[in-house]
């Protein structure tokens, strides 16, 4: 019997390593412009912890964070 794949593993995820925050901002802006639903894209910068994680576990973790932030967007300072 085949193991069922976690639904989060279908998400579009871009993991960046070694870039400055300025470069990450440029990459995100450029890539988002290429997609019809850019809010569905998940971007992440590696951390010491994420570099030690199994890729599928990392994608699931990032997907959960992404869904939380979509439902609870951070308040912007006015």
C-alpha cells in the first residue's frame, strides 16, 4: 500500500540560501510578478534549524506558517 503524500507538499515553495535581505526582496518581487496568484507562493530564507531539517518536513512546516499568516496577517504600522 502506497504512503499518502501530505497535501502541503503540493505547495509552491522557494527556499533561498546565502542571499542578503536586499537580494531576497528583489527575488521575491521578480518571481511574484510571474504568477497569477503570488500570495500562494511560499518564500523562505534558510536558518540554522531549517538546514538540519528533512526537506519534506521543512515544506510542511513552512506551509503551516504560511496558512497561519494568511489567516492572521501582521498588522502594519500606520
